[in-house]
C-alpha cells in the first residue's frame, strides 16, 4: 500500500516516467502501471496447493455428498463426519482442517448448508435429565422409513440412551424411559420435557400440567419428578441439551442412512453407538462422557426391584 502511494506521489508531483518510477522504486513496470491505475494493490492470487493426503479420497467424498442430495436433510454429512468416515473406514491419514476446506468448496458447488449451535448446560451429578423424541430415517427392509427416536440424556455427564419406535405413542414413551433407566443404571431426580401428549393431558397456567395416569404411574414407580418447559418459543431453550443431542447423534451415527432388516437390528446398532459415545469428549470438559457417567452413577437413584410394565390395557366400550 505504501509503495503504491509513493509511486503515485512521484508521478503526480515530479511527473516521473513509468520507466523512471520502476528504476527508482526497484519494481517491474507492470507494478508501476497497476499503482497508477488504482491506489489499492490488486489482491494476491494464491496458487492452489496440492493436497497429496486427500487426493485418493476426493472422488469418495464427492460420491458421499452427491448421495446426500437424496438423503433426509438432517442426516447428511457434515465435514467432521466426512473426516471421521475417511479415518475409520478408509484408514486415511489426513487433517480434519484439510477435509473441512475441501468439503466447503465442494458443497458450494452442490448446495448451501446451515450450521447448528448447541449451548452446553451444567448440572449437579444425578440431578437432572432431559427427554424427547426426534425423527430419523432408515432403510427398513429396503424401504426408506421415518421412525421416532426416543432420547433420554443425563444433563451432568452427557451420557444418552437412544431407542427407535414406529411412532411417538404412549407405549413407546413409557418403554423408552424403562430402557433408558436400565441402561444408565439408575434414575435422575428430575426429567425435563416439553408438553408431549404421552405425558400431558392438559397444559395449565405456568408450569402446572394435568398428567396422564400412566405417566404419573411411571414417575411414581421410578421416583423422579417432572419439569415441563414453557409452551412455544419461550421454552425452546429450556431443554437444549437433548435437542442438540438428537441432531448430533443423527449426524454421527445415522449418516449414511442405515440399512437394516428390522427394528430390533436398528436398536442393537443404536445401543452399540451409545457405548462408543462413552469415549467422546464434550467441548470444554476434561473427562470423557463415559468417565463422567461412571462418576455420576452413584448419585442416581437406585432402580426399583420390579420392572415397569409399559403396556397399555385395552379399554372395552359398552
């Protein structure tokens, strides 16, 4: 910038020729002409850097992102998931930043994406969990099928249990709790919910709710309290942990879209994925999820001696 300023000043005040300016400032005549045309130097052109480590996987990445165009939007590859698959499945030795830069360039050619931000929550051990349903898509016996995934996440350690059901009925809601508490090895003191029909019959003023009889029975059996979020946008931030977990789990373990023969096979995959997540670190924490969960286990309420029966008795109409 200063060089251009000196060239333009000498030309303006002393009427020095282009050749003389080049000789005086020890630059090429092309540079002098650029300075006389504009006070701003032209942007430097970066020569494309070779990526020898990524080279063998360029076409693989392109295939994955092209396949994403027909996959459910919430189960498409992120740059991190692409990098994870290259390392896990292809044995690649390549930096995540290199993959991220390439995926960004390639994605701009194919489509524009959006990011999600999750705000972490801190809670005492055993104090609270959050529960919700999320929609996921799988190839079930060869057919693309949308299912409901029940998620219960301990707020302190971040350990979560994921179970898929055909829908979000009350039987699925109750069974999801029973499975989650069994796998966690205990029960938190309180669970946060939005106003799911499986739990809430009627929303009253403030936090008051009329609960369904079966949900009250579930709480009584396991001995935990319920916390209901405010309806609508006002309560959207009150259980961000489990909502972020639904998206994270979909991207990490359900991309590419799984192909299974049965719901039982799918749930076995989800259980294995939950176990593998024990080794992950949550941003800003020194312990893994598994280490934090094992430390939290002693703070959970013990499981009741008898299992809870989530089935609903049919009612006959007179």
